[in-house]
């Protein structure tokens, strides 16, 4: 209990004390008390905080603490007093949840909107209808909820029990849901459902076998009857396994196609999946498998992987041929124009290569900078902007948002921002970006620039944020500040409370295990992953981790990036049998996310270098050859552009 309380207190107070005024500090202290239901502390605190714009948050916190008592009158009074507050929606949701939890079914039905946003709340809604004998259309509503391939929350159990007791469950429905469970490979639910069947068809046993031992069962399936159920099971499982084991499935699928009369569409989809995932492993049969696909299956993804395969095998003539065969929209993209130029140069057509490179060098991105280096040309970086319109009076919600941001209550700040931002016109939004930058809310600055389409407003899109802290730590660990800023821009867009799907957190998107490991090495106390939302703590761990990765990979920048994004094990794997040229290596990485990550970081660092030093390092200076299979790392390309920094011009 003490540890949990410490975590909550740390999260609430995770703002640099020196950055807060006495009034803000007092508010945070009183707010923490309010969340514990301390009415006396709030009454006394509000006397000292008279006129403070966030006092209604103290009222909200008290109501939240008192929610088990279902304070409906207080909620109504709060809404009347704070009609435009985003807190009203939060109070509604909390009240609905508490009504369901306490099984206050009549009031629950009055408050709940049947929007299916939560399975638990929706099952409470169904339970409320049972309790109030609102049976019209109820069996079908329960059937629709039950018909799900995934497991459902415990709140649904009593609803399903009633539905089953009313004899609405039958083998036909069970069979349908088993197939849904099979599609998402939910073996435990499928087994549970199968055991409920009065008569279990043979295909159900086949489905369970395919989930338990897929490859072994697929091999045996050639002895099964060729019927609709079996074909569907084999098709679904074959397509899924093609992504994980394309080499095994290439031969296995050939036999399955002979035995089962799959539709043309089913065959083509599995064939395509095998070919694509064979390409990511650069298996020998990749091109054969791709060429065997019907013309309709030759889409942009197939063409892209054909080119990568030919790059991997250094077949420059076929690189050219495949790019020329691409549809116009794909062939004209900067990436494929770059590779067309590289292929032209490699096959002796220097003039066409120079023509493509020269045109591409006008672009402000990874491929444009690379093309400029090949041609020893300046970099093209043009800034764009629109006129800002003075905001005479900032909307109240935005005033609240900035105050909450200063307090470190970023989630609440974003809700206020959303309401206030809608009230501004285009010019005012541009002015708001400057204000947000001044207040250090860099993530919102980037969002405004994106919303206004100002992609080339580099001074705002690439903030020199936390410059003092980053420079100090970067110098300590012998890294460049612009390197760290480039990573942060890509990882979190400067959102201190960012949380990824993998639960990576904070500015440099560290996962819990990495944070614990780095903290131990640095001798820092690490209590909980919420600490990663503190900018200084996150920066210290992240920059130190970058230093370790540089050391681990002999100061190779791209290997440090690849391992930071995809993991150290994968980065090591990509040093076996892969191309040594850095541009080819980066293009042939199997992971799409990591390919994009590397190109974006190298674009970012070039722009940051320009913002800081005016003459950025050439992008190729970050790209030595790769020490594949023990080959020594060397500078790249062989004809190095001189000097190693680029002048910057703007040709509109």
C-alpha cells in the first residue's frame, strides 16, 4: 500500500519545484488532499487560493473521491457552474461506472448511452435490462455481445448465464463463435465453447488441433474431407502461418492446394502472403513466388519488396526494370527515384543518374540529402509560414490548459486545449503556436504546425527544447545534442507523458525493463514507470542508453538507431549476410517501422544540425558501411563530398 501511495504522490508532484509559483504549489498540495476526500483541506485551501482559475478542479476532485456515495446533486451543481468544462464528461463516466458497480440498475439505464465503448459497461446495461424486465429485443442484443472471438469481461457472465437459461444458446451459435475464436487464435475460448456443444462436428476438433499444433495438423489435413468447413480452417491457418514460417508454408501450401478446392481469391491471398514474408527473410524462392502471383496481386507492396530483394542481391538491372514497371504514383516517390538513380549509376548510365539525383536534391528529406551528397550539391531547406493573428483574449479553456500544463497535469490540460482550440481561426492558431512554444508545450506546437500544413516551419516543428539539460547530458556521454533531439522528435514528438502500444514512455520512449536496467547502472532510484514521464529523469536514462548502444556497436550511428528501435538482438541479426552499403542496408531491413525510423532520424538530425550550426554535417557522415560478417567499417560513399558540411540554400 505504501509503495502504491508513493507512486501516486510522485506522479502528482512530478513537476520541478522551482518552476512552480507558491500559488501553484499550494494548489497541487490541496488537489492531492481533495483526491483523498479531505473537505477541510479544500475549504481552507480555497480561502488561500481565492480567485485561482483552477479552483473548480478541487471541487471535481472532491466529487471524484466521494463517487461511491453517488453524489448526483453535487455533479449537477458542478455542471451548472462549469458548463464548458471537460470535467463534466469525466464525472458522467465515473457516475455511470459507479452506478453499474453498485447495481443501481434503474438509474444506470437513465444515464448510460448504449454506445458500446466499454464491454463491462455494456454488459452492465444488459444486466440492468434483465433486472428491470426490459426484455424487448434483449436476447438478440445479448447474442450480438456474446458473438465475439475474444474473451469477455466477468461483468458479462451473469448476463450470458441468464441468456443460456432462457435456452437461447444452441450448437449453431456455438459453432459460429468457435470460428470467430479460431480467426483470432483464441484456443482457450474455442475449447470452452466446444465443450458446451451437444454434438461436436469433426471440423471443431480440427480447429482445436490446428490451434494446438498448427504445422503438424496442416500436414495431416491432406487426409481430411474437402468440405467448406475444413477449407475455411486450412485457409485461415495457412495465411496466418505464412507470415511466421514462409519457408515451411511454401512447400506445405503447394500440397494443400492440390487436396482442397480453395477459391481463386483464397489461393491468391495465401500465395501473396507467403511471397511477401519470404521477401522479408530474403528466401531464395521469393521472386519465383512473386512472379507466380496473378497480375491483380502485383500491387505497390509486391513491387517494393521485389526491388528490396534485388537490392539485397545487388541485381541492379532488375532494380531498374522493377521500378520502371511500378505504377506512376509509386515510381515517382522520392524513395524509388533515389533507387532508380542508384541503379542507373551502377549500370553505367551516369547521365540519367545525375539528372535524377539533381532533381531529387531539391527535396528536404533523407533521399534529397543523400542525392545532394552523391552530386556534391548544397542542401535545400526552405522555411514557410503564414501570418499570425493576434488573440485579443485567450479562451478560458486554453488559459486553463496552459495552467494545467505548468502543473504537470497534462492529460487534463489536453482536454481543456481541445475545447479552446476549436474557438480559434487559422491565424489565431498560428499565434497560439508561438505562445505554446514560449511556455514549453512543444508537442502542441508540432500538432498545430501539422494541422495548418506548415510542414516546412522547421523552427517550430523542430524545437530546441530542454537544450540546457540535453546539452549537459549529451556532453557527459560524448553524444551530440542534435542527435538526442532528433530521436525525441521521432519517438515522442516532445510529449513528456507519451505512452506507446508497447508501453514505452516519456520523451525518449523507454520501456520499464530498460529503465530499470539503466537506473541500476546509473545508481538512480527507480520506483515506478510513471517516473519516465519526468523529462529530466527520462533524458538521463535515454541518453545514457544511447551511449551504451554506441559503445556496443563500435560507434556505428545506424546500428545504434536500429537497436534502439527494434532491439539489440535484431540489430545483430542484420549484421549477418546483409549488404554493407548503408543506404542499401537501411532499405532492406525487414521491419517497416525501423526502415522509416532510420530515414526520419537522419532527416531530423540534418535539420537540427542546420538550426544549431547553420552548416549541417552531410547526411552520409552518419552512414559508414556496415560491419557485416566481420568486414571492417569504412566511410561511405567512396568519393566523399568535401567539405563534410553542407551549405544550405532555398530554391523555391
